[in-house]
């Protein structure tokens, strides 16, 4: 919450959640430790000791999606959830990929490949002029303390 580790989000199997924000990180850590002692939550916990269980959950999710048991949207939302993203914190709001390139047409022909963006390129390189601008910005960036980068954070 607000880029400070004072919040704890609890989710049930139906996807309902509650976000608890504590006054201090210490308080949050104490409650989290108490919950971990009382409940079996290793499948949602990304601590080192639970990585095997977390990896298993991720693998099962991927396999369910590959078997078409989950829609693309549900799969992406589960990935967001597993990554710690939440509707309860605007700094960690779920993200979805931009797949369309045509935002001007009144109707879309989804059979036309031109409607979709080139997924082999990042958003900043879809348009050749924008790709050149990103490249120039990268090449001209000169800071002794910060390494060059193609895309900065929007935060």
C-alpha cells in the first residue's frame, strides 16, 4: 500500500478479498506471522520455503489454460493475482497486454492480422518513428549513476 509494506491482502477461493493496512510494517509482519502459524496458506505465499508449492500452482494454472479450461482473461487475472496485483491498491492494479493496433475503426475484423499489434515488439516500437525516438533517447542518455534504459517507469 502506497509503496510501503504495511498492508496485507487476504483472498478466499472465490476471489473475494480484503485489504488490511496496518500502522507499521512491524504490525503487518506480526499479523502475517500469526496467520501463517494458524492457516495453511503456502499455495499463496511466495516465501522461499513455499516456492515449490507456488511453482506447482503456477504450473497447474498454465496447464489449465493450455487445456482451454480458462479463458485468456481469467488466466491473465490469475497471473496478476499470483504476482501480488490487486484492485485494492492502485500502485499494484492488474495489468493486461495491449493486443490491438486499430483504435480508430468503428468495427474490427478480428480475422485481419492488421487489427493486432506486433507482439514481437514492445509498445514503444510499434511505430517506426516512435521506435527511432526511443532508440535516440537511449543513445543520448548520459548519467554517471543511472544505467541506460529504453523505457522508464510511469510512477
